[in-house]
């Protein structure tokens, strides 16, 4: 199951993955009951496989969290 999700995500451009991670971090702070732990695990797996980079992921998820907290 997890491998099929990862295989599906590899077909998307990295920009869309970064935007999705940003939005999930944003929504997690705007609507507290929405957990994004699974998204963090998927993001970490994509970083480990080299599909996306660590630094942009760190910056965008941090920005999403801060902006979502401020809303």
C-alpha cells in the first residue's frame, strides 16, 4: 500500500509535492483536528529516495506551519 502511494507520487513534479506539503502544514494549524503525520512520513520517504530535497521541504513546511498559526 505505502509503496504504491510512493510510486504514484513519483510521477508528479516536485513543485506540486512541495505545494502539497506546504498546504498540509498550513491546514494542520488552521483546522487542528486534521492530522498531517502521514504526510510528514510520505515527505520523509520522498526525501530519502531523492525525489525532493530536504531544505526546500523544511522551509516550505515551516512557512506553512507559521502562516497557518497566524491565521
